[in-house]
């Protein structure tokens, strides 16, 4: 019955001179025993609906007490972000990106964390989707841009800082102003900041999106296409947008090590990247064997546990000291 409702609502209809199509999700809770209060049933159905929305357009989910414990947590995090945002504690950790052959550090990726009073330190995948849904990503993103630029100002000039950019932020009318102000406030020159976007962030190959990315580059920032191969990979993304770096998803790196066919695909992706002047970066490096194989495949840089796990700013500076000496010696 629920599927019929969803299908019926999905039928296109006319609104003035425009054809409109909408979609919906559904959460279902069954009254399993006598004495259950109506508000409890509605709450259970709402939890199931929340999980359905995370599963994609047109999804239906039944309430399941075991599965919906996680949903309850997500709703609590969502409410904390919306209702108590100013009291929340966000901070950055940093992970280096390293030249595979020389070991020189070229870039430091800034990764946001949330110090939650109940759940402890949360990585971005546990709260960024909720923040994108409720709009608080704009404020989180503004903090990350300024804090990452401030940290970049403490690094040697040859090292850039990479900042992840949410698709929601591309619709922030103040985004370019925030970036420009942060660059000026912390006196950062061209090439010191790099913004990473996933293919999902720019599925809409529109003139507006291209204008925004062009304007970011005009401010002196580089652009990286993150998690390439993880989802909606499309040549049109590289065809229309002027990226500087191509980051290959860790799953593709891992799966290619013992598979000649997959290695061949990565080899040709690398050749294409170099032909259009993209730096080719591998995510999720764990062993020296990974590094050797990726050098053979034409990769330029890598990031992962082989070099360093994410760390705070002070630890990163301590980790950097011998690498800066190595970089200077290599440059000489």
C-alpha cells in the first residue's frame, strides 16, 4: 500500500506551464501490542522515515528497534547541530599528502572533528550528512575555511592546505567572500589553499557551478576532485571543470593491487590525468608495497597510514620537521 502511495505521488503533474514531479519516502511502525500510546507509534514511524530518507528517493523502511537505535542517535546529533550549534566544539586534525618518490610533503588536508559532550570525538562522516540536511554545514564550513587558512599561515610556503567543500556550500552566496576574506586575513598567497570536491558535489554541470569554481580559482586556490571512482564517476566532470588534482578512492587502490585488469585501468586513468596536467594522488596507502606499485602506475602523490594518520596541529608540526629538511635538500 505504501509503495502505491509513493508511486502515485511520483506521477508528473502540470503547474501553470511547467511539468512538476515530486517524490517522497515513508516510514512505517506497526502497533504490535495493546496499550501503546499514539505518540509512541508516531515517534517510531518518524524514526523509520528518517532512515528511509537516508536511503534515497522513494525508499520505505519499517521501524526496527535494533536498527533504529542508530537513527535515534542521528536525530539527537541533528537536533544538537540545529538547536545548540553555538555550544558545540569543532576542531581540525591534519593529514599530509606526500610525493611518492621523494617523500616530500606538498599538501596538508584539514579534517573537521566534532567534540560531542555525549558521544566523544566524531569524524565528519558521522555528522556532515546531517549538517548538510539541516543547513548547519554553512556555519561549520565557514569555521573550517578560516581555521584551515590560519593553520596554513603557520606552514612553510611550499606546503598547501586542502579543505573539503560540501555541495551545499556551493550554494552559499557568501562562499567566495568567506574564502577571499580568510586568504587576506591570514596573508596567504596563490596556491596555498586547495579545495576538495567529490563528484557528487558537482553532479549538476551547470554554468553557475562552473562560474563558482572558476571564481575560486581566480582567488588563487587550487581544486581537487576527491574520491574519484567511488560513485558517480563521469568524464564530463573532468571535461567541464578545471581541476588541479585527481584523488583516486582508496577502494580502487586496494582492489587493483592483485588484479591486472584493474591495474591497467588505473594506469590509463593516470596517463589521462598527466595529459591534462592533473596531479594524481592515491588515498588510503598502508604499505611500502602499495607505494611501489603506485609509482609503477604513474601516481605522483599519496595519503594514508603509511605516512601518517590525522593528527592535531602541534603534532603535525613536529612530524613535519624532518620532512621539511628532506624537501629542502631535494629542492637543492
